[in-house]
């Protein structure tokens, strides 16, 4: 390796460290951001691999941080899974392992969100019931969780 490429690699590592210092980054996210900064893809792959081996970058740590944030925002398991795997590029197995280790009560989280958004009262009519169900679906809760906390209106 010549002196200029050593300098470039050091500058790339510094750039990666700055990104990691702000918050945890997934491997895919870190690569994407570095490539957007016009770093050569081959060099980015090599440096990100080194950072992973040295323990500076970890998809497991990122997933834990990301999931804690999303649970705090009262998002459901389905939405968290989709965002972590599709947008952030974390392996499904890693996300599932982290979700299982957190032992979140999704039914309680769904009920808390429903109560915060719509109050304690049951929906007055089918239209309001549908609105509440759609809202909770968009937040990533399963039908089972939603129907456990949103009662059908009485006829």
C-alpha cells in the first residue's frame, strides 16, 4: 500500500468514526453513508469490515439501540422489523433475537398507544372503530394485538 492510499484509508476511518460517534450505525447504513461521501466502494468495504472485527461497528448493538428507540415511540413489532431489515439493512435473525431478548409486552404497548391517541372510551361507531384499527395497523401492531385493545362498537 502506498503512502497516499494509507492516508486515504486513515481519512476514511476517521470519517467512519465520526459517523459512529454520533450514534450506532448498521453495517449497511455506514457503507451507504461513506459511499455517498465519494469514498471508493472497495475501500469502504475493507474499512467497515475492519471496524466490525475491531468491535467499533456492530449490527447487534445497532439493532438494540434502534429497537429501544422505536419501542419508546410506541411502534409495533411488524413496523420495527420492516424498518430494521429493509431500511437499515440488519439481518432478520439479529432483529428477531434482539426483539426476543427485550421481552416487550406488545399488547400493553398497543393498549397504551390506543389510550394515548383515542382515550379510554370505546369507539362510538364502525367508522371510528375502523379509524382506530387503521392507526394501530400503520404503527405496526398485529391484528391480534389490535383487536385485544380496540372493542367493536355496540349496536
